[in-house]
C-alpha cells in the first residue's frame, strides 16, 4: 500500500475517528449500541402488544417457538416491527459517538458530513443490476420463482410503509457495520483485513438467524451476507460515505422482501417466492454472482469514485 493525500474522502472519513480511537472506546461503544438496540426492541414489542397492533402469540410464531398461522396483516405488522427494531442501532450509534467519541453523528455518515443523493442513487442502480442478473439467471436455469397467492392490490397497499421502514432499517445497519465499526477500526489499523473483513463477517453472522431452509443453506446464507457486506464496505472505501452502501442495501432488501423471496417467514409477502429446495439449489451460483459483484464494485467500471489505500498516521 502507498500513502494517499489527505484530501481522499475515505481518509478524511477515517480521520474523524482518530482523536478517540482507543480500542476500549470501540468495545464499550459496541456494547452500548447493543444495549440500546435491546431496549428499543423491547419497547417496540411491548408497545405493539399494548397498542393492540399485534398479539403476543404472533411473536412466538416469529421466533419459531409456536406453530401459529398468521394473517397477511399480522405478517406485515410483524415484519414492520422486526425491521423497526434495527432502528435501535441508529440511536445507539448516535449516543456512542456523542458520549464516547465526542464527535458529531454526521461524521459517521460521510467525510463531508452530508448525505449524497447521487451516491445513494448509484448504490441503488448497482443493487438493481445485481437483482436483475440474479433473477435472470434463475429463470434461464429453470429455477424461477413461482407467483405467490398475494393479490397485486394488497401488495401495493403495503409496499409504501414497508419501503419506508426498510430504508431506515438499511441505514441503521449501515451505520454500525459500514460506519461506526469500520471507521473506528480503520483509525487504529491500516489493514483492510481488520477494518473491512471483520465487520463484514460479523454482518454475515448477524444474518444467520434469518436464513430459510436447512443448516447447509444457512452456511451459504452467511457467506453471501458476508460478501455482500464487503460489497457495501467497498462502496464506503471508494466514496468516504455511507450513501451508496445505504442505497444498495435498501434496494436489495426491498427486492428480497417484497419482490422475490422465500415462501417461508416474512418473505411470504413477496410477489414471487422460492421454496427452500430451490434456494439451496441456486446457493452456489448466487455466491458466485455476489463474488463477481464485489469484483465489479472494486473495478474501474463501477459508478462510484476510485478508492485509494489507507494512509498510515503517526
């Protein structure tokens, strides 16, 4: 690696974390973020029950401790609550950078502390292209999803609130796994194995519980989520901003939840669905596609600025 000029967006983004980059602060910060997330989750769960939005039995069905059929409305409400719990990450990051690191929340978002709509759009375009390639391969290979029983007008009615919640959910995850944690680690270590690979693996492991199907597919699911984390972190490396990564995460989640997903769990609100057997059949190909996507995002052909190596600071 070679040193880079101070005007590099990624370098500026990392420099914002250097004044208080001690490992103990980062560890305590992660604990604080986790604690805030847990409290926020309990608030949403008991709030939903108290307001009569959802029955306690629905949570048992969501956590797999009870085999209780859910109506479409119950499924949508449960999905909104489940996604809404991730908002606790945003609150946790805000508190952590204010209390432990004495810097503005906006310093996690971008090097210039502004959210770039153009970079957000670029991330959306990359995600849309990925979804098109993945779906096209499924159809061509004879592994196309079937049309679900969900009526189009019902799907359209729920799409807007789901999209809003998904945006905040995606942004909240990015603030932790492509924002706070990589930024703090990069302020201490110049190696991308530390600030890039470790957060991506943690991101993949976090999604293990979301995997439909058997344990073998769960391994693929974690691997795919890990590489996808690298894709989004590569966007941060190239831009010094979370905007493109948030755009990619947002469109990818919209596609997986509302357009085409598993016929089990919350993805049953999708227009098209795959069986667990179909997902397992295409897992290795999907892993290859997401690997090629990572190579594309790192290449000169990606619609984001060119990335540079992280300079060492004394």
